[in-house]
C-alpha cells in the first residue's frame, strides 16, 4: 500500500481517517511470530530445499493440511505441554478450532479420510507452520516451521531405522557429522514393562510419559508428586527412575530380562544402524520418552553433542493414534524437525550457507524513448530462461551500476540509441568489464 510510509522508528502512518487523524500502525509482526525478509527467506528456502531433497531421495511424497484444524484433534487427557499452549478459539460458526501445534494428527486424519483408497505403506512428508500460544515470559516463539516424515503401515523397526537414516542424510547434506550431533534412542515399551511390573493401570501410561518427559525441566520432587498422583507407589517410582537412568542395553537386559519387546526392538534397531552405517550417531538412553502422549514404542531425539541447545528433532512410533481417531488399527511412526534449533546449531558451527541474490542480467535504456526497447530485450532474455532485472525508470548510469552490484548481476545490457538503430545492444560482463556490441538476434 503506497500510502503507508515507514518512519525511521519503524512505525508507519497511514492516511488520515474520517476524523483527519493519522493512524499509527505497528509494523512489527504479532508477538512470537516472524517476517521473512529476502535474506531470511533465502535461508528458509535453502533449509526447506534440503528437507525436500532428502524426503524425495527416500521415496516420500509431499502432503499438506490446513494450518487451522478442529481443536478436537489435539484434546488428549495426558497433560501435555502442547495442550496447555494450544492456539485455539471459537470461530464465527461456533466451532472450536485451533492453529495446529504439530502435523501428525492432521496426517492421521488424512490417512483415515483416504481409507482403502491408498496402498500401504504410506511414506509422506510435510513442511508446515505450527503454532503454540505460550506466555511470552520466556520470549520464545509462537510459530515455527516443522519438517515431518511419516511411515504408515509398517509395524517393524525397519521404519524407525529408515526415518533416522533420512535425518542423518539431511545432517550430512548440510555439513553436520556424528561429532556434531547424535540421537538418543529408547522405547516407551521400557516404561510400559516397568509400569506393568508394578500394576500401574494402563490408562496412566500416557500421563506417566508426559511426567517423565519433564525430568530436567522441573524439580524431581514435583516429578515424584506427579507420579504419585498417577497411582504410582513409592517403590514403583524409585524403580522407574532407576530404569530411566540406564544408558546401556546390557544393563536394561539385567533389569527387564531378555524376553520383553522393548529390548528386542532396541536390539534390532541398533543392529540395523550397523547395516545402515550410522551406529556412531546413536546411543541408548532410557530417559528419552518425548513429550507427546501418543508414542507407543521406539522414541528418539536428535541432540547437539555440546549440549548447548534444545532437541533438534524428535519422533517415534505411534501405533494407536489412528485407532483413537476412529481409524483402522494402523502402525505408524514419524518425526518432527523444527526450523529454529537447527539454524542456531549451524550458526554455532559456522555452517550457515552464503546465499546471495543472483540475477543474470540487468537491462536498462539510456534514454526515455528506449524504455519500450529495453522491455523487449528483457522479454527476449526471459524467454530464453534467463533472469532479468529491468530498470523501470530513467536512472543515471551510476545508479544502474550500483544496483547491478547489489543484485549480483552477471551482465549489464545497455539499450542505447545509436546501437538500437543498428539492431544492437551493449553487453557488459560485470566481472571482467568486457564490453561487446551484440546483435539482438544473437543475444543469448
Ligand atoms: O516445539 C513445539 C512448538 C510447537 C508449535 C510452535 C512452536 Br514455536 N513450538
């Protein structure tokens, strides 16, 4: 809107209203949200391009869903943080809706909607903006973009091994190695087996997981109190906390015995990691449960080995989610990978890519009546698939050279009167300064 001028202070004034007073609007985006000016958009596009390339390299198909979903998709009773921070409201049709806090429930909804019309296994990926309404006390964001990959219809841990392989492929593509990042891997079946030993009701499983996920984030006394409120005895709590501190499968076997599913799943995953060649990226860590109630098996999270940042990504198996939405009992697993921590990590490691605007040609006319001629030259080049920044007003040559440098143009095409009358234009290669007169029909 050309009427709005942004002052130095960043506040803009719009035309006077019916009372003749100028209206000051806030030109900053809403709290917790970001604009993407060109330099930030180039980094975001670079990140998403790598997400897409890896997903397609693994044979996944891209999907997307509305950013607005029914609130019912996220109403789970387990006391998750994501529930407390739901960006939800009642729309003008009195429907309870929410800005999606994650993509997995939408994916589950679409899988059920597609029903028998899709053949299994499904390998879908999505990159979508997700929202949470968090008290801005911690100054954290309210939106981020998340890359998700999900495999629907594969019960075995080959699916989890494949997902971890795709994330490692992504890390390698952007220059990160196993000495920069790793994965902590566990299974919620570890928790399940301990809870069964102490006959904790099954319906407490999701809630206990959410409490356990808060270890390290809230005082241990509060963890113990919350576990007691989830029908756990003192003995069960101590045993559980002990098991959660295990960092070796051998110790886990000593604790849980060799017959449980948790151990066999984990052993199989670590053996597959050998075959994939990414063993040095993984470590067993029983304390990993992840903060979403619907995980039922293997869970994993990517972390930076310097331990300065929050989890880079996370995921796991969620075999019950589709059936809780009324769908078939389909096995499923997937991960979410946010766009914030990874950028912080790349900054830390000096791995942010140099991404400059690159336009092949800048075209300008040397006098007003040749403006149309300049547009014709621009069109010829564009029809050959070249990018052209066409100077749209009569500007001094000094201004044109300055703009050419700013947009990193490779060539400057000058349309001058004398040359144009001979059907020629002036082509200057800006890196070398070489200048040639070229016939229009030989321009390439
Ligand atoms: O990682 C949880 C999450 C969900 C939505 C938005 C943001 Br920012 N963060």
